[in-house]
């Protein structure tokens, strides 16, 4: 099943991470998670030497695998990623560092590649040592079961889940220089941090060939307009990791050379933006207890930073989030959340639209059709657009509502 | 009933705002609130010329009464405050400004004092015009029923309530130069902003005599260590107002003169700190849906600002707040909330205590007695102490948990 979303981008609905040529995935249940037969360890592998790039959490408290992978990715030749779910290997001291190193060493042995070609990521409970006997057996089992069928891709998407209620994956086909280039991606994360089951993870594969430095640049650009635009609860995890591997199996090479034709790079960036945008929104839609997907556009700010601060202030306000949960177009909470973002505003120039209906202008509520507006709040997609009338900069943030279910998930979880 | 809390401070449990000599209060139900016979308008009045100081919301979107009172208090001779609850007179345009002005004008006429001796404050729903016919009748009725009995003080504390579940007031007696000086205070606010029923308000009276500039200095200092240390939901209101009136009826004068004996000023500051601290904590304890009072101490930071950022990051994390609601000593959420506060940390120097039990040290959880710790979480008072080991600065923030009741109050409220 395929869908063309733009002239250059065609969505493929099967395969995800192994849709690009020359990629394999292997998964297993090794017993880290307590729910039996739920996958908890996986390996993504490129059959060919590749380039890689990755971005990590900005949290000052970060997990052992983040520490190790941050160093490894600097070589730029990532070819495999080993991931476990159910245990974050965070706040685990020196033993945690050793365990992450051992995960890489074992994976290198099994795949017969170099240790510095491997990234490691973990997600799950914080502060407990990894059950390394299980992990060792898991790496053996996962690497022994590698393949590139849609089932392998699906299993890989499930193996990284924790409190997620559904797998989140995508693949797209791009036409570059008359050749097919494929991008595949998987992600997880039911909160920016879910309970002690921490973390947002995202892994992307592509069969284009590209220098690691350029791949890094493309990834940063994409993440800025996707993952850096979402917030579930404003709580940044200790383990967040986004990595991409490019193995060149498509025969398409995109050089760094600035005098080269820039069109291939533009198409690739477009495709990567689509993949990261799709996956980032998928995280919000599967946010803990989420019943609504909320897009917040702030327009007409004096700077991008101002627009972002206001959008986040609205997105992180529990009063705004609970109002939308209650399907109430509570403009007062939105306007006042904008007002405390630390940005100078001019109330008389401010317009607020909820679901395209102007509800606040010139410092006062409008006489809009409240029945139409109230009815529109029943949609699962809510749009908030705040026009500041102060300048030419804008920003967008995606978030979800705050429900009873969120409190239940997070209050009833016990360490 | 009296309680001595320090050598200099004795708590008086009746009278609150009219406990200091020469103060009166009058209240009425004029029909702004929909719940019949719940008080919704009140006037605080000093029988003598007085000095005054006030602080207001930092929200860029602020209400008409805030705009007007901010200007009026600059004269420094505040003698009366007129307050209505049930309508915030915020986002009400030019009509809102006129209505606030009329409230002051009418109060001045009734009390036979000058308009610039009067502050006005409003709390309640945002974006609806004040029902001025009711307000006019209310000001007449309230000023006609003034008095200084404990019943008058109690009624005044109730007249400013919105979603508050209980009145919050206090009075203390200080000994300064062998004379009694009394401070009385009332406050309201079930969220920093409660739904559309906005606002934190606090009014303090005292019978000391003091220049307005010094009174302002004392108030700022007190507020910094009390109201500026609390957060319910991180959402700053459009109407926050804290005002103090000093009328000199005790016969004690505290001059600005720096060569004068500083002891009277120190005792007064101590008393004022006690009153504002008591009232600020009372707001948190009556926070929307609150079941726990949480004190967060961050110690050993490189600066006060660093300590404050970390304390607020922990206090505003919905994951921390829901964990405490669920009585779970979830140190991982606390440590990771500290980690994304934008302050450089050294994990190996960080110690975390919950209810005085060391649970996290040197980057790892301790082998503490989890049964004792879990039992301690059932208390309504929770203490979080985070030692950073980086410097000599500290900060404290008070907050409450995030409960199902919070979501119910804020999702079921409809504009």
C-alpha cells in the first residue's frame, strides 16, 4: 500500500527500518521486561559499511548508553545499533558504563564488525543494574535472527516500546537522480519521559550514501522542526536518542561538495523532514493518557525564540491541557499562558484563533459562534493559532491534553 | 487563643485584617458570584492616613484593576482597598478600565477619602464585563457595614475567595520598643491561576507607621521568600496582587533613616516574613486538588538562581507531582527533572533526600530502608532535599501534588 504525499515523497507502509536496501533487524524477548513474550531487545544492522549521525538528550543526568554512543558516533561510521527496553541503564554508576560497553562488545562479536561502528540505547526503569545474563543471551538471539522482511521491521518497532500503546514506524521512497532512495524510521516514547520507563528513542535508516558530517547536519535540521517541537509533559528524559544510518545501497551518493547539484540534498532533506515529522507527531498522539493532538502556532513574534517560548508556555500549561481535555475553548488560559512566557506582548495587537475561529482580539473576547467553536472542540485534532502582530517570526509546537488517564498512569506507577 | 512562635512573634488567631488597630472591613453579597449569599465584594479601610505598598503580576496580560492600582500605589498613601470576587475584570478592554476607575471613585465617595488613596483588585472569570449595577450597590452596602470585630475580619477573608476551599488568614503581635505592633493578613488563590476564576490575592494591614518606600522594600523582601517561592501549576495569573497598608495606630514609627536603631525594622521584617510565609503556604495547602504539601530544598548550588531553577523544574514536573500524589518516592523523576533545568550538574556529587532519607548518591540509588521511606510518603507533608555539592547557594520552593481532582476541577470547568 502506497501513498504519494508530494511529488518527491511516496509513503511505503511496510518494512519501516528494513525497507531501505541492505538493512536487517533482529529482535528477541530475553526477560528484561516482566511481561512475558513482549520483545525487549533488538539490533539494527547495515550489511554495508555506512555513515551515521545521532543526537542525544540535553539532560545533565544522562544514561550510560548515551555517554558511550555520544563518543562512538563521532567517528561517523555507525553501522549497527543495539537497543534494549525495560531498563534504562541510567543512574547505574560505573557498572552501568561497563554493561553498556559489554553490550557493544558482544554485538560487535556477533555481527563481526568493529565496536566503534555500533551505538547502544536503553529505555525503561531508572537506577537498576541491567540483568546482563539475560542481555548477553538476548544479543546472541537477536543477532542470530536477523532479516529484512516486514515482520522483522515490525518486530523491531515493537522491541523498543515501553508504555507506548502502539508501534510507531514509517518508510518513504524518494526519487533522487532517477533512482529510488528509501528512508525508514521507528520511534517510541509515551512521555518525553514516561514514568521510570524513560525515554524518547528514534532510529532511522536510509540507503543513500552521504558523508557523516552532512548526515549530521541534515539530522539536526530535521530534528529541530520535528522532535524539538513536541512536548508531552515538559520532562526531558535521561536517555533520549535519535540516530540515523546511511549505507549507500541505493547507489545514490550525496556529496558535501557545495558546488554539486543541491537538488538531491534538498529532496533527501524533504524526505527526512517528513519521516521525523511523522514520527514526532506519532509520539504525541500516543502520549500518556492523550485524547487530543494539539498544534500550537505562534505567529508574528519579534524572533523565533520569542515564538517558541510562548508556544511552549501554552503547551506546558496544565490549565490549557486540562481545558482541552474537557473540550473547553478556554481562551483565557491560553492568552494568560502566553502572557507569562517572559516575552513582551501588546494585548491590543494579539489575535487568538481556536480551530480557525477568532475568539480573542484587541484585548477582548469576540462575539464568535460559540456553538460552532464548542462543537469543533470534540475533534481529536485541536489547532491553536496566536498572532502577536509584533514581527515576522513564528514557531509551532505539538502537544497533547492532560487527562485523568495521565494521572492514573503516573500516580499508580510504583518504584 | 495565642501562640508564641518566636521571642518576637505571637500569633493571634482572630481578627486577621482588622486585628491591627484603626482598621475596618466591610463586605457584602452583591450578586457577582452565582452562588447566592457567598460574599463577593469587600472593602478594607484604615481610619487614619496611611502609607501603602503593593506588588503585582508579572504577566504581560494584566487586568484593568492591576493597571490602575499599579499607578495609584506609586503615591505611597494607600488607605483603602476595594476587592470583588467572581469576575477578574481582565481582557475587558476600555470598558474594563472605566469600570475599575468607577469602583475606585465610588469607594472614595463612600469612605470620604481621596481616589489616589485607594487600590482596587478583582478575581474571577476572565473576559466578561463587570456587572456594574451590582458592583455599585455592593460598594454602597460594603462601606455601610464596616467594622473591626473578628466577624468583620472573617467575612473579609471569605469575600475574596473563588475556588478556595477554606479562608486563609492570620494576625501576629510583635513587640517593638515595648509597644504592641500588629500585622494582619488575608489571601486567596487555589492555583497561581485557578481556571478562569483567576488569581492570587493577598492583603496585609499593620498599625506600625513607616514611609511608603521602606514599606515597599520590606514587602518585596518578604514576597521574595514567600509568594515567589510557591507554584501550584506554574501558571501566573493576570490579576495577582499583594498589598500592605501601614497606619501608625500603634504609636510605633519605623523611619527610613539608616542611622536609627535597626532593631525595630528587623523585628517588623521578621513579623512580615512570618505572615507572608504562613499565607503563601496556606495557598499551596489549599491548591486545586492538592492532597500533599511539598517542600523542595536545593542546596549547594553555584548561585541562588541555579538553585531556584532546579527547585522550580522539580516543582513544576507533572511526573514528580503525580508520583507524590501516588505516594511513590520516585527519585528518578526528581533527579531527571533537576537534570533538565538548564544548570550544569555533577551527578557524582549529587545527593537526594526524600523525607530526610538519603535515596540517591554518587549517581546511584542507595540501599535505604524502602519500607520506612514508603511509609513516610503517606504523610501530607513531603520534603525533598537535593544537595548539588557545587557551591554555597540554596533555594526553597513550596508546591503541591497533581491529583485526579486537579484534572476534574480544570477539565470540567467550562467557559
